[in-house]
């Protein structure tokens, strides 16, 4: 196991910052994910850790050692790429043994360690096969075995599942998570798939344009995003126009979809705001009463097996809101054209400033790391 410290690291491509002042610590044995859209800097940061890129600013530490000038082959890392980079002319055994031979490990140890690695990824019976005869998932397992067989201190994975079909991705991400915990190895994992990141990670760093926006546990980032970008990138959410005002008797009030809700703010604020609420946090029912309910009509109802996704056109506005409801009984599902009412629970909603960069309401007690916008 190895602790990783990234200290104010910046990587430039001409005048553009591929990584902008990244500062974070990854603990021993942690499954840490770099998450963000294409071009956000996550792969650039990973390749800097690997030694393929040299940062212009900042320091990288593996344990207590500063590895800024250490070549890749001396960093004791294993890597798994989006492309499997398997040698087609070598057998499965020979592919996995390649890194050990390069390190001049003796033949007896090579055989023991290769078979151990193949057992971990359930490919022991395929050791004499040619890679071309194996499925995409099996080839990815070869790449994984080749990465762990050298007993690295850190395992780096760059979009390792993006070439697999959806069902196989689900199995492989569970297998990778299980293997990481079994080996108790520090893993740094790059993906643009937010569901994948939520499923496998101990902690996640969300990046935008080379800069870290937020670091936290999956539930912290999902439930308490620090800005509108993070809220929008992690899962699905609804952004509704809102207005915050002060009432002498009631305190702070947020008005959204023509309904008023009392709120507790972090600091005094009044004016336009963005009301963010997740589809599964909204209660929906057929119209039957008054009260703190927002009226609307279903414009689309999509049955997705374990849930139903409703798109609801709010009355007297152009806004459409998505609501997810657990599908229990099919005959109780609502249909397109039905009039409904929604409860937009203010205790679960996150209020952002008009520009989307600041959380306004006191929402939770989570302790994810917040990075100030620049």
C-alpha cells in the first residue's frame, strides 16, 4: 500500500492548464476516483502520476518520497488502460508474465505469481490461450492480472471498462472493486461515468476544466454538491428558477413554482437563486388537495423496470420537472395526461446562487472538501 500526496500540481499544454493546481491526498488502500467530462484533466493528472507527463508546478509524493523526477519504471505502479495493450502474439500466461521478466524475476517465482494473478481474475484455465480467442471482458482481465502481478504499490486505471457492453461493465466494476479490497492496494481510477464512480469509490474528486471542484464520499457529493456543475454531473437533478426573500416574521423564504417554503441560509441573501432537487426526492400523487404542492400534468411516463420516470409540466410555467418513483404495482402507475401534484421538499433541496457557484442553504453536515472557484 502507498499513500499518494498531490501538492498544488499544474500541468500546462502551451498556455492551457490541463491540470490546474490540484491538491489532494489519497490514503493507503483507498479506491479513489477522478471523475469528470471529457477534457476535464482527469487522464492528464493520472498520466502525471504515472510519470508519462512532467508537471510544471507542484509536487507528487508516493509515501514520503517525492517522485517528481523518478522515471515511470521506478514508480512501482501498475496500469490498466482503456485499450488493453495486450500482445497478440503471446499467450495469456506470457502476457501476464511480461512485466516480471522485464524485472528479471526468476522462472519459479514468475510461474507462481502469474498463476496467482490468473486465479484472482478467474483465468487460470486460459493460461495457454491466445488473447484473440477470448472475449473483451476476458482480455480486460488479462490486463488487470498483468498490472497486479508485479505487486505494485499503486494501481492506476484509465477508463478500463469503456470498451465493454453495459452488462459486462456492471460485473467487471464489481470484480475490480472486490480485487482492490482483497489486495488492499491503493487504486486511482479515472472515469467519466458517474454511476460507475458512485458504485466503486471510497472517495471521488470531480474535475472541471482541469480544476478539482469537490472531493468527498459518493453520498456526500451526490446529496451535497458544492456547485451547480457538480449537481448536474453527478446523477440527474432538476434546476428550477427560485427567488429568496426575507420576511420579518418568517425569516428567509424561497419561492419556487409559485410556492413558498421557509429555509435556513448560511448567510443573509435575497434575490434570484437556483433550486436543485433530485427526481427521487420529489413526492408525486394524483391531484386531490391544496397545501404545499406544486400542480402539473404528466407529459411523459417511462416504465424502466424498478422505477417509473415521469416528466411533469408545471402549471403556469414552461418548466418541466423529472420525478422518479419506485415501481411497486404496475396497475397503480400514472399515465401521460394525468394531473398531479408534487412536493418539492425544501429540506432535501440544494439552493445555489444565481450563477450556480455557491450553496446558499444549510443543507447537511457532510464534510466533503470544497474548492473555491477561481
